């Protein structure tokens, strides 16, 4: 086991760190206030080659391993998790094509994302289908040459800006998971529209909307996998994306800790910097320990996925632990800042708001614990 980065990986991480600090962080507060989509900053990330780094080289991408992409995401999220979420949503939206697409589908759909700034979205969640992802109401009716999609997806990241949607629908709700079908649906398809824009507590630079499918025709050659494989494709996608979500949380937790340490070194009370007070020092130490552990769990989960090892439970561990740790680190940072931490002129209140969603989306942390517990039972039976 070697924790050292080779020259190429070190340069990639360094580039991501510069983008996070010099491009994303200075813009974060303004986008948080306005809720506008940060297209200029994402253009800079795209020009660096780090917006869709997991697209294979054969399709024009960088072909980065997932563990290195996790490090990139961590650095970008340090600057602004909301802006970075557009990148991670691209990864999420394109992964069904990577795991279930035919060579022809990959050649048709992926290169466009390496040539110009484009966005993808993952359309699984519905009003009545969150943690119970198999209970979809969006229907796929088979017709001559393809399918007609009807339904509404909720809380879709990149929903209002996406050029391509990965969509999950059911051919028959009575079939449960076995009735789910996955599709790649261009945003220009007649009958596909972005619906209500969501106004959120945090990650406000991220575009989140409904996506409406009104008798939208999708040809057979845009179905991903066979009928009934859609639920497996969705689960595989979520497994692969969780390390990236964990990396987001690590970035938030590390930024919160960095801000709290810097403030505690400058703020003086009772004649000394507050970092010299044991209670403050203990809070900072707890944050540092948890964020470092979350970082290691995250890189391990991504590395296991790259290596072809069993990684689903490890990805759940990373996602749950990293997001819980980020929430605690952000809360401690607000506490260290005291009254100033509650004010919008300081960054820690935004970090606190941003952190919360990572305990919820891509499978709540309660669901992650269920995944881990099932893995423990399976391991003990073997």
C-alpha cells in the first residue's frame, strides 16, 4: 500500500486544488445568495478536463480512476460544494451509459461531453419514490420502435440545464424491481421539459428541478440494458457514485475545519488565542480526526471499485461516515466562530447548510446503514 501520488496524479490534484481555491471559493457566496447556475466557473472546470474525468480516453475523456476523481472532487468541493455538484451530477447521469450502454451507445452519447460544456442528470427520484427506489410511478409504454415515457421526476440535480437524462421507468408497477427499465433521453426529445425549480437550504449554486415526461418517445436504441435490468443499473450507478458524494462531504468537512482553525488562531479571548483553550482545541481535534478518517474511507471505497473488488458496503460506509463527519465539522466551526459563525458574511454558515444534504441524497444515511448491516450478515454467513 502506497499513499504517495505519482507525478501525473499529483498534478491533477494540484490543478483541482487551484480551481477550488482560486475559481470556485471566490464565487461561492454570490451564487449562494442568487441561486443562479454557475456556468462560467463550470466552463473553467470543463477546460481543465476535470468536469467529466471518468469518461474513458477512447471517447475523448481523461479516463481517470475513481480514486483520483474522488481526490479531485474533494478539492473542488472545498471551494464550493454547490458548484461542484454539477460535476458530480454529470458523473451520476453518465454512469448508467458507462455500466450498461452498448459500444454504439457510448460512441453516440459520450464524446459530446468532452467536446463542449454539457450536463447530464440522473432521473430516478419521484414524489412517492425516494428511499424505496423501485416503487416508480413513471411509466414506459412499449410502442412500435420504442417506448412512450410518462411521469414526473423530483429533486433532479442539473434537471433544468441537462442535455441528456438517464431515466428510470417501469413497464409494470406490479413487477416491482423487475419491471424497471433504464433509458438515455436527450433533453431535446419532444415531451421532455424541466419543471419546478427547487429553492434549497444549501448547495444553492446547484440546479435542482422537476423533470416532466409527457408521452415522450424514446427509441429502442436508447434503452440501456434489457427490460427489467433498470433497477440493477440504478443500484450499480449509485454504488459507484457514493465515493464521489463522500468526497464532496470530505471537502466540506475539511473546509469547515480549516476555517475554524484559522479563526481560532486569530480570535483572542481571556488574553490568548481561543485555540489555546482546551474546549475549543478538542472540538478542532475531533473535526480533524473525523475528516481524515472520512478521507481514507472514501479513497479506499473508490480504489476498491477501480480494482474490481466488492465495494458496495465500503461505499456506503464512506458516504455515511463522511457526511455525518462533515455535518459535525460544520456545526463545530459555527460554534468556534460563535455569533460570527451565524452571520452570512462568514463562510461557515454556508458550509453548515451545504453539509446537511449529504446525509440525505443518493440514499439516506439510514439506508447506508442498512446496506452495511446486510453486508455484515452476508460476510458472517460465508
